[in-house]
């Protein structure tokens, strides 16, 4: 395990810890290393350098914690680095597929990259499987924005009607929803311009 850690092969460190714990569930060293690795503290343990002091790309490489990965994705989104944000969100979802808000963030990032089919797929999946009203609202507004973007980029004005319907449905449920109102205003303005 130390050889892997010294060469910064964190996936191998993780797998080795798992193997050790299968053989010896009480192994304190493997438990501690695995716990620290999953909390995103691999750099601190193995090299003495704090994870947060590393560039974002290296932070992504050195953490397995889904929450830390989600935060990295959000940082990349804020920095305007959508491809890196996608990588962080996808890695977080590999570690914990149940992370709904990471799925929403991923769908929004796909939209930023104009990967409309990927974004729609995530939003539609959330609408099909989630019973949480907040998630359904976020997915509906997100899907409306994607459809409006597709209508504009690909010259498919018929998609605006679908997008408008989604926004109106959200506004019936949550009348003051700002993002739904903003998306609806944008759709109507684009309809008037056509």
C-alpha cells in the first residue's frame, strides 16, 4: 500500500485497503487509511500536503469522497470549466449513484456544454424516478431550459411549447419560482422574436 501511496496511485491504495479488510476486518491501519482516503485527505496522510492546497485537477485525482467530488464539480462550474466539472460529478456518481443533487448539477453542466441529449436524459430520469417535489421542480425547470436552448441552437421552435408547458406546470405548483419565471420570460421573448 505504501508503494502505491508514494506513487500517488490512490485507486490502488483504496483497493488494497479493501482487500486487507476482507482478510482482516479489524486491521486498524487499513481502516484508517481507507477512511482518510474516502474523506479526501489522501494528500495529507501520504505526503503531508493538504488536499485543498492542490490544484483542482489534482484534488479530483486524490479523492474518493462523493461529497468532496461534488464540491470540486461546483468549483469548476463556477470557474467556467464545464468539462472538468462533468468529470468530478461523474466520479461522485460512480462512488454514490444515489446523489440526486449531483445528478442535477451534472445535467446543468451538460447543458452548459450544449450536450443537450445527455442533459435531457438526466432530467427525464429524475422526473421519472424521483418523488421529491424539490427535485421534480428543479428537473422540470432544467429540462425546460434545455428544450429552450435546443430550440434556439438547432432552430426547433416547436420545442419552446414543451419548455413553456414545463415552466407553467412548475409555476402552478410553486407560483414564485424565480428560475421558472426567468426561463418562461426568455422562452416568450424568443417566441415573439420569431
